């Protein structure tokens, strides 16, 4: 976005423990600010005001700090706002509010990059360190059944009910969950430790224990779960916000990790506060209290009320700007979902057809079938339907993930001695059932993986050495993968 009132935001909301005192909140704000290299206001402010419910500081360069408090029968709210201008015509604003309702409390942290002049280019702010600091200081309590953390939550084979709760929307109250499924041979598509650290306080990162676990979860959730290395973000009510997968060539999953972090931040930042007050709510509450005081006390408070009224108007204007920013984020997110979608098949339809070997397999197979039919029409006059299919084939591209699976199968067959174990692990990961048959091991495909045949692998080292690579080629052919490129 460029210029004007355009702004980019970061925001999140966490469940906090009740009873955090004002002095503790202020000390945390000061500790957080001491770590900001560009902030000088605590040591060299040029203007200062101190009221019973607010402290305000400002420097000649335009940096400002306001710390507010509001207490009523229903809630106690502490808030801090720091604004730091930069040399590019922008202002970096961070707001932190702690809302305590007595039986429950909530922390809201919001960052904004605001354009001061029309030529400034705003960008999305990074997650304020105040989020991590609050979690490390023990302010944040369990969100549903999951505790906010910088570490991923690794499920075990007995955690099917918890995994189902994630997918169906009964696991958390405020934060979404990034669910990471296992690929073939139980590999992970990205560095889950890195992603969990980057998304600490923004979402929970949950990792399934094995590829085989996917099939039990699939049955328990009517195939709503991501599988075969796919990653999905689930909102607290169970809605799937997006589903991503490792692209061919992204061997370490670095690009996938960055995409996950960006998409998750955009989604969470676009949400309205659920329980916590925003900074503008705190400002409005203070103005109402002063307005009531003016009607009952002396006129000495009139000037203070007028000042508060001006701030109230500014807060309402900011509320409008924030709503506009949320709308822009929602629109961009919706557009992004359309642009990055490579799958012709809606999730609900795929559930009816059956599980895919990998995300986008059905689209790849449809494209292969249509392309083959087009080649068979060479020299024949085409109908409108034929022309439609031709144009559709021109616009579609193979996902390339079949080649990843081919590479994994070939890799499993390089060492003849290890081939039965490695290739067998890939087959069981797809739900094949294993049984012995003399000197061989049989792998029967599950009923819902239609069109596949029983695979037989040798069980002795001598047979494995002779037929290792050939068996891999047989599996690739039986899976029909070579045509999907």
C-alpha cells in the first residue's frame, strides 16, 4: 500500500491470568522498551504529563509514550501505546492492553505501520517482542487445551481425540492451530521448531506423530484433516483457513515455512479483538468517566475534559482506520487464496472420492487424462467441448509433487538390503496393510485407495539386492506416477 491513510498491521490476542497489577504491567512495558534500540523516550523526553489514570511522554523528534488505566466494577484495563517515527515518513505504533474481568483476563498486542506523508510506503510490522516477553513471564494461560509456546506440540499415537478437537474446532478459544501432517516415511515438510518460534503467541503449531496416524484422523473427521505432508491452519471454530504444501524444489521447506508464517500472521491480524479491549476502547472509557465528572464537579476539570474529548475523537477516527485496514487484509487474503489455488477439486468433493496420494493428485490425474485425450484428437475437427478442454489444459499445470514421491521411492530402493524396510515404510504410510507370504512380504492397499494393487517385497537380503531398483520402478508404475508431469 502507498501513502495516505494506508497502514499495515500485526495483531494478536492471548488469554492471560487474572490479577496482574498495574505496577507489574508498567514494569513489563519499561522492560520491553529498553530492548528497542530506536526508542530514547525513557531517557530523554521533552514533554511530560502525569494524571491519576495516565502518564504521557513525548520527545522533540516525535516519539511518544502513553500508559493508561481504567477501573470499573466490570473490568480493570491497563494499556500502553508507543509511537516511533522513522526517516521514511512512517510512524511505528505499538499498542498493548491487558483487560481483567476478574474471572478471566486477556492480552491484546497490536502493531501498526502508519504513513505520515503521502509518499511513504508502509509494510507489515514484525511481531512486537512484548508478545514473547508476556509468555515467558508467565502472563499467558492455557488457550482451551493448549498452552501458548515457542515450541511445537508433538502429538503421540494416542492423541487422536486431541487431533480431532483441533480439526473440528473444540481445542482452543482464541488462537488458531497450524496442523502439520507427516509425509512419506514420516518426514516433516518444514522446520516445525522454526515456525513455532516465529508464530509464538499468534497460533499453536501441532505436529502429527506419523503418516499412519493420518488415516485414523481421516476416519474420525470425515477426511477434513491435512495429510501426506500438507499443512492447514484451523480457526478455533474448526474452519480451515488455508492449506499449503511443500513445492517441488523447496527441499528444506524454507519457502513453505515463510509462506505459513505470512499467511498465519495475515489471518490473525485481520481478526477483531474477541475479549480484550483495544487501545481506542480504553480511550473512550476514560473520556466517558471524565464527562461524568464534569457534570458533577467544578469547572476546573473542564479543560481536562476538552483534552480528553479531542483524544476520544482521534480514537474514533483510528477505529475507522483499523476497520479499513482489517477489510484490506481480508480482501487481500481472499484474493491470495484464489491466486495460489492449484487444485480444481473442492475439499468436500475430494472427501467423497477418497484420499489422495498427495495434495493435488486428482487435479494432476485429470490434467494427464485430458492431455492424453487431446493428443488422440490430432487431425480431427474439434468441437466446442474439445476446444474447451484444450484451453483448460493450457491453463493448468502439474503440481510437480508426483516427482517428489517418485524421488522418495527411488531413494528407498538405492540400498538393496534396506529396500524392504524403506519402501515398506512408504507403503504403510499410505495405509497398506502388511502380511508375510513365505519369503516375501505382501502389502495390501486400503479399500479407499482405489486403483492400486497388492505390492510384494522380498524379505531376504539376496532377493532384495537383485530386485531393489526394479521393485521401486514397479511401484512407481503401479501408482501411475510417471504420467503426472
